[in-house]
């Protein structure tokens, strides 16, 4: 028997994913064995039918229209008005593509990291296609992620990680020895050269 439906086999003990079941896809089955293909690498394996008797079996063609998720990260100082404009633009994006998207279900707060300066939002959308058409789903999710990225830049909502502090102190070398006089003199020379360059830039501006 050769399947046209996209059927995926997973261990019952394994966890599920928001990205859907995309691991081992059934390719062929006979009286004793089932042939599966690994979605990410096209590797093919043969399993005895008895070994998968207790497995979780999912049929993409019989599934409901897929729900897709994306996580967005905005700066902690993003205002309510900016978020409302973002939501409205996102709703319009979905409504203008009725053959692709069925509905925008939610844009809600997922995690607040005030100390790190960002808030994460969960984006939930319903697609018109089922998990049978995995390539179409992944393509659509990539497009809407790109749209959200560009929109966040236009609205100045994009989170930028703070720069790491730079330690300019002189430490010992990797083998535990202290910095030598030669090393200190070399660093002093570099500092003097840097000051000379800054002075040259100031003179040219004047």
C-alpha cells in the first residue's frame, strides 16, 4: 500500500511540538513492515509493524486546518499605541490573504523580562491548509515572520540586545602570570596612537 495522505509516526512517550508532527513520515506499508522517511534529511527506515503498534499515528489529510505559532520579541518600552497599530496591520495582512490564512487568533503576552528589557508575544494564526501540505505551511509562516519583522522596524518596536560591558582592566595571561612591563608599554603606546588619531579627526573637522 502506498499512501497519498501524509501520515506521521511518533512515540507516544515523546512530546508534541507547536511546529506540528514533522519527523518520520509513512511512505509504504506491507503485511509485516512499514517504510518511513525522515522529513528533514530524506533518510529512509523500515520498521516492523509490531514495533509501532503503540505509536502515535497522525494523518495530515484528516487533520483540521493547521494552527501556526510565532514568537515575537519587542522592547520593554514599546507603547500601547504601537502595539495596537501592530495588531491592526497584522489583522489587515491576514484579511487580505483569504486563500492563505483563515484567521488571526491571538497576539498575546507570553513572557515579560523587565530586567532584560524585552517582552515576548505569542502569535497564533489559523491557515487554510492542513498539515498535509507542510511545505505550504512553512512558507506562509516564513512570510508572516518576515512581515512582522519589517513592521516592527517601521514602528520602532524591535528589541535590540544591550551591548556587553567591556572590561579594559589589565589581567594576567592565560597561564596565570602577571602582565609584563613590555605588555603594559605596548598598551600605553596603542592608547597614545588612538589619542593621536582622535586629535587628527578633531583638527580636520575644525
